[in-house]
C-alpha cells in the first residue's frame, strides 16, 4: 500500500480519515438523547446554537409532557416556550418544532418521513438536520451532515474548498465512501472537540497530520520536523 501524503487523492485520504478516527473514537455517535425519529428531529432543531448537553437537560421533560406531534401541537405556545427557553432562541425554536409537528400531521400522519426530499420540506429542517435524522434514526445514508466541526476539518484536510454547507456536502459525498457518510460527521465532531479545535488545533497530537495540508503548513511554520507518514 502506498504511503499517503497531503497530495494523495482525496478519496484515499478520506478513507484513511475514517479508518484512523474510528480507531481513535470507537463508537462515536450523536450525543443527543432520543427514543425515536420524532424526538431526534426535535432535539436536533433545539441544538442550534446550543450545546447537546443543555438540549439533553430539556428534552426529557419536553417529551414526557408532549411525546408526539399531536400532543405538542395541542399545547399552548407559552407552555412550550417556557420548556424550550433554556436552549436559547426559544421563540423561534418553539415556532419551528410546532411547525414541524403541524406539517408532519398534515402530510405524513405524524410520522417523520424517510427520504431527504420529503424531510427537508418540514419547517425547521435543512439538509444537515435531515442527514442526522435519517442516518441516526433510520440508518439511511442519504447525505453528510456538515456541521461546524465537519466543515472546518474537511477544509483543513483539503477535501473541500467551500464554506457553503450544501456545496461542502456535495464535495464530501464525492470522496467519502457512502458506507461512512453517517459516521463521518460524528468522527469529525469528536476530533474537532478534542484535537482539531477552531482556534488552537493540537496538530502535533493529530493522527491525521501526515495527510493534512494545513497541519503540515502549520508544522513547517513552527520549524518542527515533518510528520512521520502512516499507511
């Protein structure tokens, strides 16, 4: 097997990213707590500009009171807003989850659909949310959720060259094996939180350093010796 470098073909490096990060973060998955597709959909909507830990503090009480779209829609706006408030932007988020509930009841008998083209029509749902829900709740690899970590690390690795989430997803889908689409985001989230942080990435400790163009550039700028190549 040829040694990989930052100049190696993107698909080969993407496969190496999955292989290496899988070893670093076994069992990497979403940190949101949920029991079914509806609960996951709500949790993902609430997680916008909020930590997963805070969402997990809110959703148990939310789902006990309103376990499905019908019961949530029957509740008063004020009641739902008060429960959602700790996640921030509570008025917009309440509007989104109630809108999602109404749409699902009207168009899908209250069931979260299993196709991207159907799910993105639900209020408050974009391609990223759809990819997370379909991948986690239904095991369907229909896209790649490009969140902050996945976008940042994929750019640093030279696998994408855009900050536009839709274009980034399309570029990643062309180089990441489809069987790894669901886990790609989780692996990069774990790595982004631990090593490849936004402001001060720990490049010397990174298992991807030898195939990362930006990491190699940072290493050269610091005067450090080249990273040892890996298979």
